[in-house]
C-alpha cells in the first residue's frame, strides 16, 4: 500500500483510540476535570507526563534543530532533560505537599494576594498559548505532507480531535489519552531510528552506533567538503554565552512549565508523585538518548540524497516532490548547471530545508517501508496532540479555577466550574489554531520562546516561595511582571521587530535566563524593602520543607 493509505489507516486508528478513551473517561465533577480525581497510578502518570512533556518540539523539531546546529544543538538535550530533573527533584515534591493544582493557585495562596494570582494567570496563559502554537504547527505539518491537505486543514482537524477528549474528559480523559499517545510516539520514534542505524552502521542500537561507529567522522568530512564546519565542532553556530543562556533558559523554563507541574497532582499522594517522576524520566530518556543519533543519521542521508543531484534525479524522488509541495522543502538552480547544491552560503545555496521536516522525512529518505513512514506520522501527531491537550487544560484551569472560582464566584457549583473550564478549552483551541496556521517560527523555536517566558516569570517565585519565607507578595508581583515584560519585549523585538540581539548577542531563545535573573533580583530586593509576609505564611513555608508521612488522597489543602 502507498504511504498515504498507511498514514490514513494509522492516524485514523490512533484517533479512534483517543476518541474512545476520551469518551470512556468523561467526567462531571471538577476534581476529575482538573486533576483526574487524583487516582492515576504512578507508572501511567509517568507515561502521561512523558507524553505531555515530549511535545512536537521533542518529536518533530528537536532532531531537526540538532541536525542543523550539530554540537550546539545539544542545548535542547541538556536544557530540557536537565530541567525535568530539576522540576522532579527540587520543586514537584514541595508543590505536591502544598496541595495546589495550578501554579497561579500556588502563587495566590503562598503570596496571599489575588493580584499575584492574576499576574500568574496572565503568565500561565501567555506561556501556554505560545507553547501550544508550536504543537498546532506540528499537527499541520504532518497532515500537510502525509495526507496531502493544506496545513490550515490539518490544524483544524487536530483542533477537533484535541477538543473532543479535552472538553469531554478534562484531565482524566487527557491523562489516559496521553498514556496511549506515549506508546504510539515512542514506538514511532524508535523503529525508524533502529532501522536506519542498522543500515548505516550495522549496529541496531542507535545510541551505540552514534558513539562507537565512524558515522560522525564521515559526516564531519562531508560537512568540511561542502564548506560547513565539522558537525561535532563546538560553538560553530552559536557563541558560548548564547549556548549557556539557552541551556539555562530551557532548564529553568521546564521547571516552571504549568502543564507539567499539574501532572504531579493527578496521583494519590506524594510518594506516588515521586515514583511517577522517576518513571517519566525513564520514558523521556528513551527518546532523548536516541535523538542525537537520529539527527546525525538524518543529516548524512539528506546530504547524500540531495547534494549535487540533477534536477531530474531530485524530481524523481517521490518524497522530495511531495515535501516540495508543502513549501517546507524548496529547490532553486541559481547557477543553471542542472544540479542542486547545498552550501553554507545563502547566495549560492540551492536547497532550503525546513527544520521541522527532518524527523518526518528521514524514513522516506532512507527508503524504509511505507508503514514505517506512516507510523512516524502517527507518532508526530501523538506528540503534538498530547502536549496541546495538557496546555489547553492549563488555560482552562487558569480561568475556571484561578479566576472564576477563586475570584469571581467562590460559591460556584461543580457543574458551573466544569462548564467554564470546557468553554475555556474551546476558546484556547481557537487561539492555538490561529497561531498554528500563522506560526512565529519553527516548532522548536516557538517552544523555546515559551520556555524562556516560563523561566522569566514562574521559576523565581516558585523557588523563593518554597525556600525563602521572607519573600512577600510585593516582591513576587514586581518580579513576575518585570521578568515577563522584559523577556517578552526582547523576544518580540528581536524576532519580529527587527531589533538586534543587543545583550552580548544572546538570542531570543536564551534571553529568558536574563529575564529570570532580573525577576529573582527584583523579587528579593522588593521583598526586603517591604513588610515581611504574615507569621502564618512564614510558618507554612517552614512546614512545607519538613518531611512528613504522605497524606491520603483528599487531605491536602486546596481540595477541589
């Protein structure tokens, strides 16, 4: 069967599975809608957390960015995995013990201020909408290539599917759907990686082939012959300072991501939260240790398939012509010699490859079986949809729980709160769909912006809220507002306003580190210049860090 037939089959079956799970997991109460009733087993929550965290950026875009950046692309591996460890070990246990289900809820109660809560809500929505835009772009890319529909149509189809199980089942439906999506995406990632590793190195284990074969030496030589820097040369594409800033921004941004933090409230107790964090790290590591190898294999195969090939030879490549139809792969014979050249010079380069197509096109380039190519498409959709659903619930809970229930109508019934939550999921979907159709950058870039915004807004107030009892509401509000405003201004100015990266050449992807430092300094200074928190708040912070027996489900503060 053709690739499109296999894709339709795999995508259709996986979508039916997600819809079925969403229907079986439908809920009516707010606890089920926002935290899955706190009854998810640790291993299942680990898989759901991994799927929630490994977005389209991890599945679709990360390997593409590493392929183009080489050594410097390790910033995404170090930043994202290191950030999850930071979150799991340093923040999650304390937040779970505190008993709040959203970051704005924690900020509002810890800093005894509805203004602080509202600032956190704005930050959570800003971060989530930026992040979800990247997921919807990923959905559109997959549909555009493998089902031969416009990107806009693909985004709309993805919106309908996510909306179904997110609106109907809330966090319960999202969680069990994400378990299934993790299984789909990890199988889809590993099978082509293993097959290509075997073809190129005779070693079926990508991690070992990447380390012990001569594929890196071969690619380095090819790169040099074409005028590029060696693939493994450090800081060939980014300065050392920029690499450091991006890595830190991704790391602390991960630790402040609201849609990942909420996953630690879907398990029965603190002990289960720790176990689910360990399972999630294992599930994440399977993909993240494979990605560098797949990136190298993909770049080697792409250069071998496209460089110095005649126009006729390239047009005969079915995968190349179909990706060209999407506009994500373009050719231009600038010197009219009848061949396409891949060079580092923009003036002479005749092949333009969108970073987001690397993983999706690699099985085709390697001439793997059509069903493997289709499986990768289904995996990319699973990765994008799983994270999109988690982010939409953050947007929903920020309005329904942190604004409507906490501030507007504290007497709201279960039915009213769930209804508002579902309405806000739909509202978030519409905005996400718009930015998916009109994206501000590559999937990985867009997601990096979200991590920078999370780093500059949430991380300092969370870490100080746990470990510094002197930090008060005035400091938290000033720090969040300053960090978020500065980072958003820099990102928008550099990426869309023509502003040069004036801070020592640090890119928009890395400026969140400076925003985080500004937030931290402002929070500490303002807190010391204003009255300390009330005694009961300081006592609560002290108790938060004291180990104690796990509370049974339902006894933590802030119960829905």
